[in-house]
């Protein structure tokens, strides 16, 4: 009794119309030109299946797959049809499904309805010769712990129905809906397996043995064991890697059976969980380790672990060197799902993704040689925005990284010294605990593509409108309370609530400038981490970062549509003027002791605002005037570190109370008025999606990070159990103070935080950990990945769609080495943020 260990494969190929990039229902025409022993029809007319000859080596299997692909290409050439070996075609839509006209498929559509209609999917099936069916069934049971890794390696279906699904392999999730998909559960022999099939057929749920869509099964038509869980792979070498590992796993199981080693099957729910995890993240997330009590491990570690486990069998089969090299390549380069998302992120066009997968399917087995030189020595990670897996720079960063690679260490040292002098000469600093600290700007800019900026703009304009509508409502009619969207207790306990906010006239804009903190996760999706409606700072620092870059690096290659952040000055003036009735526009600040004094000075200077302190103001007859000149003030942009109601001049005069009285009559406009902070209260953050629906009748265009309120008894228990897995924050915390990132915290810190939450649950919120994206950042003369976020600003002049505008400025904040906390007060730095507009929107001034 032995396995023959021959190889074969069935590969399903999407047919793609070369002109439109859509699916082409041309399978009958192509199959009429192809030999039936190697090509066959599938359920849908947009797919052709290829069937290799039986071979004995990986090299022969590679040659077969390439030969058969070329056959389909030649047959499709007259009709302008190409091929894509991916789990789902990026531009496919459910309406594209066309059933292959056979009685069997017609019966299936009648019986399974939607399950058939959504089968716009393609897979890879690998066959390994095992002539004895009892042995095949025994091996089938034993290889199941290796299957999640094989699925993750093949993941090629992130897009379905023209949307990013959030999965690396949505095909496998769709496939699992069939009644016979997944694991069989314990089966002791071929007779038991055949009896199981007979029962399923007798039940009427399936029509024949071909519909046994188990993860692994003895083939219904050949003496082989068939692997059925993988996505189709655009690169032939990825399919060869899967085949090599599967054959080695079959051989390892055979040896265990011969040696009489016991086997404890994994519980079916745990196997399903492991397969789901692989489908969710591919190689970018974590996989379950396959043990009796599985634990999540980084996917690359799981791949290396499987490789090490199967090394003896790979060496026996003569496959070790090839499979080891192919595995290292995939881990470095990423899966097809990773590459597809990277292609989409550049311009936001699914057509680009189609071009990529077609090019890879029709190209060489190992893929194209990278168009850009790699970045040797850089620690690549899945969520890096500038450097893709395999250390290849992404398109928006190629010219930038090429420029910096041309600078030697002495030049980089000169730039570092010049950067520090520039910042010192201009007083570029922020205040922490009463002492100024330098504001560090990294030399390598961040690039936000037009597509990304469009996504951000749409989501934040929607969010800003909802927050402003909430503020105007909650301080006047309070419909949101009456309708039960937010409870009055929650509102009154919110750290940003100020009763004096109710004194302002109805219709007054409350939060004229709102800052939003965004993060981009490892899959490229944007999330709103925090809202800042009271005193959002950072715009002037972002402008300083651009001026520093322009001064020190005038020859840095700049895209033609680079937006000028200095436009924010005129926007700020327009926003204040929109709320003012009569008089000058001013920014009021505590003075040099203010945390962001540098910003106060720059904004006032750039926007042409009066920069005033409490002693500069006077209020007489309900009118706010400059004490020195008597000139009237029409709008005050409040940039105070303390509450307006507590503001006093040096003589102890309660100037804040007088300003509130003037604002109550409408004679002065207070930008970011008292109480605006209730909109950025951390405890109310999780209600923002409901506010968007309540005020606008829309679904959020940008997701929030899942957030829990421990004051809720149900959520409290979950938070207390998961403090070590979550990010916990004090409700009234600022600048990163009190933030605990559970997975990176020592046990004593987790225990202390758990006790703090238990003592005062209302004082804390908890959020899921977002694996922040990263960018290369200079550490001395070399680049290393650092986590980043993005703060951007929306100017609000009313509540209508045309009353909110996103400023073309972004502050990218950079976490210190080994940290995910980006706040400057916690040791973080910043980057110049290059926001790219559409063609014709550029406003760049090279060399300045």
C-alpha cells in the first residue's frame, strides 16, 4: 500500500474581454477550438477549465500549466479574449453570470439558486497520485492541519462584485456555502467515505459524487487525492509551490500511517476557524498554528514552520530547493491579493487590477521582473505604503526613493544638521509640560494619491456635516436626545459638554475647523481614529514641513499635481469671515506659554488675522474691540488651552464671560465655540455612525475603529477580559497620555489598567488595535519602517453639502521606533505630506 505521488492539476481560468476588462461569456466558442481531453466547460460560460497530463515532477507540472494557458490564449485571440487565473475577476458583477447550457448545470441552478448564480469564481485543484482509496482517505484526514497555509499562499480574490471584500480569498468563503464544502469530519476508511457520499446523494441534497466539494477528497474520476481549497493563482509558480507542499504533506501523512503514529483529528469548528482566518488575511494577517489548541501566529512564520516540518519529504522528492525558494519569494512578494490591492491603491481603478492579473496570468511562470530597483536592507512589512513586499518601491515613491538612494551618508548627515538649524531658526517647536520641544520632520515625504484623497474627502465632508448638525442640535432643540439616539446621561457626562454652549444663537456654526485623525490599515483601508472639534492643531506644522522640504531638498522630484498646503491660510480667513457680521478677524491665544504657540503665530500671520491675547480685548456695549485701537472684532478663532468661561486678563477681569455674552447676541463669531468638544468626546465617538444616519440619512463612507464603552455592563466584561488585546484610553486624555496598547504592554501594566477600568469604567474607552500602516523613515543614514497616522482638517461654514471643504493639508505623524503612538508629546515626529490632486489641480512651487 503506497502513494504513487504523481502530480496533476485542474485550473479554472476566467475569460476576460481585453477591451472592457469584464468577463467574456465565450467559453463555448473557445472550447470548440480546443481538445476535449485537456479543456472542459465549467458551471459558468465565462470560465474554461484546463486539465494537465499526469506528471512526476514540479518542473513538468509547470510546463503543463504554461502549455495549457497558451492554448486558451491562442483560442481566444480571434475574439479578443484574455485569461485571468484568480479566485474572482476584479471587474466581475453578479449580473455577469451566464450558465453553461447543460442539463446537469440547469438542474443545479434550479436546485441551488443563488449559490449557482454567485459562482463567478475560479479555483486550483491539485492531484497527487494515491492509488489505494483506503490510504487516500486516511491521508485526507491527516493533511487537514496544513490546508490553511496552502489557502493563504494561493489567496487571489480580494475583489468581488466590484468591491474590496476585506478578504484575501473571498472565493473560499463563497465556496463554503455549498452543502458539501469544508471538512468531512472523521472518516475511517474508503467504505465509510463512500457510504457518506451515498447518504448525501440519497438525501437529495447533492446529485452525484462529483458534488462532494470537500477540502480534500479522493478524486471521483482518477486514482488521486485532490486538493480543492485553493484560489486560482495568476503566477504559475505560486501554483507550483502549493502543489509541492501538498505532495510533501501527502508523503508525510503516508509515512506516519506506515509508522503507526497516532492521529487526533482537529475538531471541525477549529478547522473551519483556521480556514476562515486564512481566507481573511492571506499572508498579511495571522494564521492558526494547527495545534490541538490553535494559537494565532504571523502568516510568514506559519509558512516557514510548514516548510521546516515538510523538509524531509521535500528533500526525498527532490523538491526542497525549488519549494524553499518559491516560498521565500511569495513571503517576500506577497500573494496575488496583496498585489491586487496595491495596484488598486495607486489610482483607485479596478481596470488596473484586471490589467495586473491578466498580465501575470499570461506572463512568465515567476512573474515579471520588477520595473523599479529593490530597496535592499529595508524591513518590508505588509502595511508599508512606500515599499511593497519583495522590497520593491510602490509607484508613487519610486522617484523619491531613487533620489535618496543617490545620497551618500555624508550628504544625509548634512541634511540632518541643516534640518535642525532650520527648525531652530524658525522656532518650530511645541510645548510639553511648559517647556518647548523641537518638532522633528523626517526627510522622506508621504504621498497621498488622488484616489486616496478623493476617498478621504468624501468620507470626512460627510462626517463633518453630521458632527456640526449634532452640535447645533444638541445645544438647541436636542432632537437627538428626544429621539433616543443619544441618552441625556451620556451627553451630560461627556467631557466636552459645556452648558454655556447653549447660549449661542441657533444656526451658529460651532466647530468651524475640525481635525480628523486617520489611520490606514495593512489592507489599505482608511479608518477615522479620532475626531477633534474643539482645538485641532497641526495645520501650521504641516505647512512648516513643506517649507522645510522645499528649502532643503529643492531638487526632490515633485509630482505635477502636488497641492500647496499654504492654501489653508486663505481658507481659514474665508471660514472666519463666513461667520462674522462686522469687524476684524482674529485668533486669540494665551501667548508664548500655549502648547501650540508656533502654530498660533503662523496661522495668524498667514491668514492675515490679528493675533491677540486676553489683555488685548475689551467688551463694551456688547461689542468686542481691540483695547489699544478700539477697532471692532467680528470673529475670534479660539485657540485656548483652558475654558473660555475661565479666561481672565492680567487684571483679573473675566474677559471670557464678557466674550460669551457678546457671542450670545451674535455680535461676535466664536470659531470652535465652547462645547464643541462634545463632538470629539471619546465616549461619544462610537455614536458617530448613528449620527451620520440620523442627520443625513446616509451610511458612513469612512469606517470608525470598533470602540467599546466600559460603562456599559456588557461591554465592560468583554473589555476587562481583553485589556491585553485592546487599546485603552482615558475619556479626557489628550496627546496620547494614558494610552495603553495592550499587545505591546507588560503584564503589570495590563493588570493595572484592568483595575483602573474596574474602579471607574465611565472614565475609559477601549478600541480594537489597528495594525497601522508604515513608511520608511530615516534613522541616521538608513531607512526603517515607522508607524504613521494622518491628521487632516475640514473647514465648516454651515451644514449644507457645499458648506464644508477639506483643506489641502495633512500632518503625517510618525511613531518612535517600536511604538504605535504617534503623538509628538510621546516622542513622535512628522513627515511632509504630499497630497496629489487630479490633473489641473496642482499648485507646486519647486525649489522654494
